[in-house]
């Protein structure tokens, strides 16, 4: 039987998002990373991570990142209002998937 690898989606490839991605990968998760900046994603793409450049407030971006398959979403964007907006969009697609949100203040 094939062992099931857990899947996680990290939104925000800044300092904390990169750390979270590395920790999830070390713990055995398949991680997809979303960021507005292709430059931020490039090192992860080179390591074989699934990356999606775009705005996570856009349902199409979340679907390209396979949100519907993720067992965990970690949301680490620098702006709390944007984080809330992304969270609402995530909840529209997957109402029950666990989401960890890092807030600035």
C-alpha cells in the first residue's frame, strides 16, 4: 500500500513562511507555497516544491495550489486585513480545513 503523505499549503513566502515550509517538509508534508512574488518562490521551485505565484484572495490561485486537497493551511502574510480577506476566500472553498493564521499585531 502507498503511504499517504500529508499535504499543506503555505501562503506567504516571507521569512516566517519559508521557515514554516521547511519545518512542514521536514515533518513529511508535501507543501505548496503561494506568494505574490515569483522571486520569493524561485528558491522553493528550484528545490522541487509546488509553487503558485499570485494573490491568494483569488479563488483561481488557491485552486491552482490544490487548496481543495490540503489538510492544513498556514497563512503568513504581513497585513492583517489581507489575511482576513484570504481567510474568507479559503473558507468559501474549504469550510472545514484547519487554517493557522499568523497575525502581525
